[in-house]
C-alpha cells in the first residue's frame, strides 16, 4: 500500500461518528508505534505526526550525531559521515531528522495496520454510542425515521446512530413514514454482543412526564410534581378516583382539576380592531409558537400551514369574542391550536380560546407588514371617535413577515437575563418604527446600560418578503449584521432556530425549542482554529498599526537568523489554548495547541472587517477587542476568545465550594430555608426574579445550610453569595 492509499484510508477514518480528533490521533499513533517496534525494535526515537482532518501522516526518525567509530546505541545515535550524506552541514552533537516512508514498512504490514485501524475505530465507535446513550436513559430525543418494519421502526439520530422504537412502545394511533421526525424517550440501552441497542418508547409514563417538563418549567424547577398520567380513555375512571382519594386525605377536599392534553400545540393569535360605531374586524393571524419559558421568541404572519377555512373560523371567533364584551380599540385574541393529524395535516387542526390581550402587542409589526396598515394610527383614530379606516372585505394578506425578539439573556443557561453596557451595538441598514423590508424597533443606543429593572428585550427585528422562504433568508442575513458586545444576547440562538428543519419547514409547536435542543444549545459555529486565527489576526494588525520607524516598536520577534516564533496564551470555552505564530520568509504560520503549523494570512478591509484565510477556510470577520477578550463576528456566527496575560492570571485559584451565588442580577423573591436546616440535593432553596422571569436556586448536594445572607425583597448583583450549604 502506497502513501496515497493510506491517505484514502485516513479519509475514511475521519468520517467515523462519535470519535473525536484526540482519540483518533491516539489510535493511529498506537498502530504505527507497533509497526515501528516490529521493524526497529523500539519506537523511542520516532515522531509520528497525524493530521486526521486532511488525512495524512508523517513519521520522522531522530538520532544524535556522534564521531565515526563512537557509535554505541544504533537506535539513538548516528555517525557523522552518514549524517553528512543526508545534510552536508550537520555537526557532532546535533540531531539528524530523517523521514520514514510508508513504503519502507512493506505492503503486507501496511494492509495489516489498516485492518487493525478499522477494527479499533469500530470498537471505539460502539463504545462511544453505548456510553453516550447509557447516561441519557429517561431523556427525550428527536430522531428521523429510516425504515418502518412490522415489529419496530429503525431511526437515525443527528449523528447517524441507529435507534429502535418497538411496536409495543408506540402509541396506537402512531403512523410514520421514512423521513418523519419522531420524539420519544430513551427507555433502555443494552449490548448485544458488542453492538449497542438503544430502545425508545412513546408509551412509557416518563415520556409524557418529560414532555410536560418541557412545557411547564415549574415541573423542572421542582415546584410541581406529576403524580399520574392518563393516556387511554379506559384508564381515566380509576385514575380520577385515586386522585380524589389522595386529595381528600391531603387537603380535606376531593375536587380535582381536569385539563385536556393537547397534541403538538401551537400558539396562534388574531389581531382585532373595533370602534365606537359598531364595527369590528380582524387583521389575520400571527403564529407565536416558538417560545422559551412560555415567552415568545419568534413571531410571524401569516401562520404557516393555515388553511383558508380555519383562518375564517378563527377570525369569526375572534371578532365574536370582541363583540361579546363591546370591545373598543386594538386587541389580540389568542388561541391554542391542536395538530392531532401531525404537521402535514393542517385540515385536522382544532383551536381553543386561551385569552385576550386588550392592547397592541410586541409582535404587531408583522401584521402591519402583511396588511400595509399602521395600527398605531388606527388606535389614535378610534380613540378620537373616528370609525375604522377599512372594512373586513378590503383587507388582504401580502407576503410574509417574521419578527425576532433580540433579548439580553443567556440561552445556554436556561435563558437567564443578562445585564451590562452596550459597548458595541451595530445594526444592519433598516427602517425604524415604519414600513420597510427590514425594520428595527428599539429604544437603546450604543453605550446604554441594560439594567435588571425592565424587560430583557433590547430590540425587535422585523423583515418582510414576498414568500416565507425569502423572509427567512432576509432575517438570517439581518441577524448576522447585529453585533452586540458588553451584554449576552440571544442573537446567535435566533439564527440557529431559523436554521432548524422544524422552523424552516414550518413544523411548528410550542415545544420546538426543546425538540431541537441538540441543534440550538452549546453550539460553536466558528470553531477553535478560526477563533484563534481571528484573535491573532486582530492582534497582529493592531501591532502593525502601532509600528513606527523605530525598529524597537515592532512586536513580531524579528531576528536576523532563524525563524521567529511567538507564543500566545488564550482561553476558549473555559479551556486553555496555546497558539504559536511563526514568522517565515514567505509568510506566517499558526499552530493551535498540538495541531499542524498552517499558513495564515489576513488583510484589513476599509469597513473594519478582516479578510482571514486559515486552514483552507476564508472568512470575513469583524473583531472587537474589549480588554483581554476578542469578540468575533462572522457569517457563520459569533464567539469570544480571551487572550491571556499569563503573569496577571498566575495567582488565580479555584472558587470555594458550597457557595450558592446569584446566577443573574435581580430581586430575591423568597428564601425557603434558614441556617441549620438540612437539605437534599435538588431541593429548592431560593427564588430570584429579574426582567419578568423567575429562577429557582436548588441545593447542589445533600447538606446543612450554614448561612443565609439575603432576605426576600433584596436586590442583588450577579455572582454575589446568597447562602452557603455545607456537605453532610
């Protein structure tokens, strides 16, 4: 097998699922160390360099040069005469590096190595799948139907791993075809021989319990406990009687509340308007199903998948509700829409009244965009006694509009509110509080502070397109141009929501965010190599701009002989990173951690962006330096990386354990314990509120409350110690 064939083999290996780069490198190194030991008797004087991304491998032998006739260790030493044949300028005491060709091992040895590699990687992959799912028993997962068999359904997760949904674990009314997305709970993970078998269930009681946890955060927080779940009509009588007995025993009252469980619920609302002259109309519907913590994230009009028949019935119901109370002005009638037939059967949808908001709502601009009507102007007209400007028959839908709520919050930390100063606040070209294809309504400017005393929303970004697909493209492009530094926001999260198959295909329900969680949270669209490259480029360009004719103003480590190399210490995603920048005659090379030195080039653009080329990728990035932190924005997303001053961080130590700190700035709503109380892991201890959002702080371990430092009503800053729990 020649080197080309070996490279092709590596290309296959790098495509294996669930095998990370360090593990792959270790496996490859182990296999070739075995070959070296068979051929040379030792692998001590050999360097194996593996690039699993490109699919290549280098082996270098290094030996110390000694005088002729003084050779004592053939593996570690080489005579001077031999060294000079390789490199004429070599001298005694230096190390001679020689490449070892793949062909030198022999075809039979390489073929055996390839088979060993395949076997090792397959075993590792199976082990990783087993460990991954063994730890997730009881979790809900979304997977795609690959094959439908008589006794079971074969599904694939987002990494291509096979999952099984047996017939007896399916709901009786389930009907799926290839390509459908299914949510189910991981019921069991077992090994059949060496093959992992992941069993899913849609009938296990834990499945519905988990669904309710996603819909009702109070369940996740421990404030509500699910006792019973009824799936089949025949089970209701016994379950109701049991619940009544428990209620009577606990509270002296056997009355219970029964609610309908809705399948794939959507949140759809209609804008209504009424005047003092008896006129009442609706301005069509808005879909507000994409929500976190029961608060809207994205809104659009018209609702995807809405049939004309359903639109007419919902419009009539909304107008009837307003007329029933002699309503005057702008109002929003909100409905829950059930999808019992699934996303592809809108004709089966049913709607139920939820509430009416007696005002214009945050999302009213999407209605203005598709109708061409100024609803604030309408309000003023009605308030002054004028009739509505238009009748129902003269209103129609034009195009599609979507609104994104840009909020100060951390999506990766349960959407907790964030505060800070808008050190950078850049927006795309857009209209403000008026019609346009791109519109931004906000009340802040660069330099303003985001405090905990108001709603977390910074701005509303509204786009209009002739079709939904066009509107989606415009919204993603506009969000990519929103650059905010100084406070955490949900901008990149919004872009990830738009990119999900569920949202892009209009497969909407109020659990979309939970269903697509694997694609939405803790994602890194830029990646470590490009993040380091962008930070280095920003640093070098800033240094070049500061250079003068004084040679001592240069920071590139110039030397008259040899290669200049500088070390750059960084921190990315909480992990230390070491970068090495080499200054060569023909350009720069950047090495990230133990990766390969790779050419890097960059050019400052007139608009402040950097044209960056590294590792075969090219990206236009905007970098904002704030202290040690470099905030990087590109077409694929945004990230931040810290360039460390090693000396200033050398004395930092780990934080004290047992201290429960405020996860956000806000008000202490309640404290459920006092000093001396025994607590168990997961027990609610305190509740905080900020920006219309509550957060429960739970005990991280079993223990005893040592000290409570704040009381209900106190305002606290993020990170302050609230109470201390000592492990028992």
